[in-house]
């Protein structure tokens, strides 16, 4: 009987810690955005957390666009395999 080796991400506690660390890092980055003087070219760039919101919106738009394109680009599971010939034809 072979036992599968446990990996670090198999433990739910590890995944929870990673999520909390990511939230903490994003919060610190957002707070750091409020502490420095910006020299924007456009008025919208003066908004607090503008680049975080812009990046998040762009990421969501890419995911939704990819889901829409999937309908047109999806192929059958055996699309790249050559069709099997019947043994009777040989």
C-alpha cells in the first residue's frame, strides 16, 4: 500500500495562514499608498487606492473575458487525436 506524501498546502491551516498573510500584505500596501506624496498626471490618480482598484478591476475583467472566450474556443476532448480507424477496414 503506497502512502501519498503530505505536502504543505494539504493542511488547511497552512492555506489559512497564507490567506491571512496576503490580506495583511495588501492592507500594508494600501496604508503605504496613503503615506507618500503623489505627482499624478490625471486627476483620477489622486484617489486613494486607485491603482489597487484599477488592478483588481482589470483582473476581474480578464477573467470574465476568458470565460466568455471559452464558449468560442472550447474544443472536444479528443480534438487533437487522429480519428481511430475501424479494424474491419484494414
